[in-house]
């Protein structure tokens, strides 16, 4: 009887603890550090500059030599060649490459889709189950247009968006700004009122069958621990090495 009660108290969905390597491109070793830590989501912000997708946090920081190809796509493809159709010798490991669009989605998406379309064995899980999943965040297309994109492109959803069943299949996860629910600095306990706000959003995402992430969280061990207890599946962090060691 006790085992049955414990089972009934478990969340409907259990995604396991996942790591989102926030602003990965700002690290000394972009992509490599997050890959070595087996991050589940690796994020790159992109601007469109002279027809190329360039990785940078702001337009003033754009360096045209730091392209999406150079920092991410090419190293990923090299790993697939090295490991014969997989990104790692660990058959269980793959990840989501989160492309955070900083320019107009209608201008970036055709270029991005064209780039990815050339490498279906690396970025299409219907062609290769070990492929990398592309997830679009930032300036995304309109929700109603998600279904118009190829199945190898998924989107970073939001709690306030309404999805029909078909559109929901194009959503990889649900994300939101932690500061919309709490001003907690990560010290001590998260206030009960804030917990209740977060729990409602977490439950909504889980009811849709999606993992949830909050960006702008306090980035320390106490915050990671408390958010994990609340049911946050994807921990957004700039401290990938530390977060991985603590959470896994």
C-alpha cells in the first residue's frame, strides 16, 4: 500500500535532471566545455550579418569570424564522422542545440533551415536517432507558423502561448523568465508565494508533456537544489561544470 501511495505522488512526467548551457559561446572553449560535461541543451545566440549567422550576445560584440558553422555546426559534424554516426562514444548521449535568434526570425529561419538541410544525418532524428535536435529560441516565428517548418526544427515554448495538438509536437520545452515569478536571490529558502507561482507553471508544462526551464535564475547550488525539488527539469546555468557536478 505504501509503495502504491508513493507511486501516485510521483509527477506524471519525469524527464530527469537536465543542464542548459546558457550563453555557451562566451566560454573560453565554446561548445567543447558543455559537450565534455554532457550538457543536454547548448545555447548559441545568432545575428544575421551579410547573409551569415554570426554568434554573439549583442550586435556590438559581433565578430564575423565567429560563425555558427565555425563554432558549432562544423565541430558537431566532425564528431559524427569520428564516432561513426554518433556525437559521442557514449551511445546514450545526444543533446539539443538551442539557437537563440537575435534578428528577425523571417530572415534567419530560411538560411538556418537551408544550412541544416544539408546535413540530415547529423541534425534529423528521423534519419539518424542519434542526431542533434535543433531548438529555436529568442525571436521565434509566430506560433501559428511552427507547423510550417520541417520536423527537424523544434521551438522553445512559453507558458502563455496556446498550442493545439499539432503545434505542441513542434515544441521541445517550455521556458520563461524566473524574474516574472520571483525576485529571490538564491540565498535561504524560496518564499512560499513564489513557490506556488512556479509550481502552477511547472504543472502546466508537465501536463503538456514538456520539460520546463527558467532563465535568469540565481545561479548557485542552493537555487539549483530548490528548483530541482520544485520540479524544474532543465537548470539554466552559466556554470556548467559546477552545476553538472552538483546535480548529477
